[in-house]
C-alpha cells in the first residue's frame, strides 16, 4: 500500500499547487442578498449568482441585478466586508 499512498500524496500536493495559481473568484460569504437584504437559499429558491471583477456575487433574484448594476461598488464593499469578518 506504500506506493499508492505516495501517489496520493503527490496528487494532493499537485492539486494544492494548481489551486494557488488558479484565478478563482473570491467567494461571496453573505447569507443575505446585499441589494434587498433577503435571505439567500430561502423561500425565493436558488440565489442568482454571477462574477463581478473576480468577486462572486449572490443575489436573491435576478431583479436585484438591476439595482446592483446601478452601484456595483457599494454592494461589492458589503460582500468583501462580510468576507473579512470571521464567523463566530
Ligand atoms: Zn432579489
């Protein structure tokens, strides 16, 4: 079993190295819609998710995208602030 675990170890390391290089969007950690304040994953069903300048944005519905587009930076700040605060 030793060679097998070696291969697994190598794959894991390679995977981590790949991930560091990957330009993945910053995840949106808000549990509410930054536009409407509605709960995500609530009664409204699946959140409306898109990427804005490398930042993942989750809105409660597609209608909120219109408001987001009016002042994207305001909402991006909200999402990034939530990301900076550790969960208790
Ligand atoms: Zn909405």
